[in-house]
């Protein structure tokens, strides 16, 4: 016959709250959020700027200052690498120019002039144009899927917030989730921040078409006609434009312009 004291001891053990090692869970949350952040940040480079990566570009800031070099794009900013190191006015030798993401408000435009491209770069560019004009099945499908995710992002985020809130009311997980709230928030912001490029239906249906871009330049609105290549939440990319960087003579170029300074105003034939 089973001893009654054993039964009572077992019942008392069941009633005892489950002890959770909050320190270990905190370490796991920190490690997970750090790994997610590192992975997502690496992929959060603006895709319009990425189209010019490794190529010779002219960077123009809002004051009209021009810088030439090969573009390197990171999630935290851009680097323009000079062809040769040179001394500045103070005698310091400089090899590149760094512009951090919080300084992107200084950008007027990036231009890739066709007469400065190598033969290999010209072939790559022609391939980009062909893909823009005649996107294949997989390219179209990929873009549709990405745009779908952008469209439903807010709804998904609401569902995630609801699930997290429900989890916080559960026991014993609720106390743990509440204690790690800032790490949960960090992981959500990192994951959904990767979809930061906005979906714009008005622009989406005209990709590959001739458009007229209105750009605010030196306090005046200037129009440029070219092919809409792509757009993100921050930039818009137009190809085959007659462009005058720094007020110089117009030359055929592809340009990337901040959306706060440039908008597509007209669609051409």
C-alpha cells in the first residue's frame, strides 16, 4: 500500500511554482538578439545604392560639393574610395571619403556616368537594363513576394505583438517574457526592420518605363527624363538620364536620388 506521506509530498511538489533560471534566459535572449541583429543589419543595405557598388560614381552633396571614387555600401553608411591617395589643404593624406547613415541628409545625388564605365561594367549595366525592361519569371515572382511581405508587414507585427502580450499573461513564461521585454522588442524591431523599404503602388507599376523625375536642386525644381529602375524608402534610381553633376555639362548617366529631393512626376511613352 502506498504511503500517504509520499502522496502528500508529491501533491505539495506539484503546487510549488516552477523555478526558472532568469539569468540563463537573459543570456540566451541577448545572444539571440545579437545574432539576429548582425544577420539583419548586413542585409539592410539600400538596394538602389547597391546597384552602384564597386563602380566609379560621382557623389554630389546639397552644397554642390563633388567627390569621385568607387562606391562601397554598408548598412551604417557609404565609403567612396579614391583612385589615388591625395593630400588635402591641411596636408593630410586621404584615401577615401566616409558618409555615415545619419548624414544621408547631405546627399543630393549619386551619378554613374556612362563614359566612365569599363567595358565589363558596361556589360553589367546592359544586363541590369534588360532585367528592368524584361524581367524573368523568377525576378517578377521574387519582387511580388517581397512586396507582399511589405504590404502585410504591419498586420504581421500586430499579430506578433498580440502573441507576445498573451505569452506575458501565461505562467511561468509570463514573468520571463516580461523580464526580457527589451530584448523581445529588439528582436522584433531587427526582424521587421529588414522590410523597411516601402512599397509604393504608384511607382511599382511603372518600373522599367520612361518617367520624368522632378529634383529639388539648389532651391530650384529641375526635371530629368529617364527609365525608372527601382526605389526604396530612402532613394529612387533612374537610368539613362542627361545629368549635370555640380552644374557641369550634361552627360548620359544613371542616378540615385533621395526621395525627399526627387519624385516621379510624369510617365512618358
